[in-house]
C-alpha cells in the first residue's frame, strides 16, 4: 500500500505504511528504499540518506538507489566532503 500512496502523493500515509512494514519485518530491504524515496520527495534529506544507506548495507544494489543517494549528496553539498 505504501507504494500506491507514494504514487498518489499521500506521503504521510506512505511513510506510515513503510514504517509498519519495517516494524513487522525489518529485513524487507525494499521498504527502506521506498521510504527513502518518500523522504527524498519531501526534502527530508537526512532521513532519505539514512534509509538509502540502510538498504545498501543490507544488500540492495539497484543502480537507482545509488543515483538517488547521489542526488541527496548534491542537494546537501555533501559531495564536497567526500
């Protein structure tokens, strides 16, 4: 349901659904990526970065996550510190 809510821009509902998913089973890595996308869209960059990093550390390797994480770095000028 979180992905559907994300698509219709119900970001609060999407985060709530992804939170529930992760409370039920914290090994559902895609939920971290998807919740990170919600945070990204709502300009919550530090939260997005935490979720993207958690998903990557847990084994999620889709190129989109690295792209999105790079955009967070760009938004926050963290690329200057790398």
